């Protein structure tokens, strides 16, 4: 029963994020998307290296 309550809460939270994102979100322009596409791979690499170091220590 507890699992069903947790799943219900997760799906309700996701539904709330989708509704609020569609209502209040704005599309990003090309320059902003280009900036994010340069930064995100670097951040993912840093996170992967951090998790690898954490697992080794």
C-alpha cells in the first residue's frame, strides 16, 4: 500500500510540473540554446568524473 501512495505522489508531482511548465514556460531562443549546448557536456563530464572518484574512494 505504501508503494502505491509513493507512486501516486510521484505521478501527481510530474503532472503538476508538466501543467505548470506548459502554462508558465517560455521557449528558449537559438542563442540561449547554443550556450546551454556548450556547457551541458562539460557539466556531465564533471559529474561522471566526480561519481567515479566517489566510487573509487
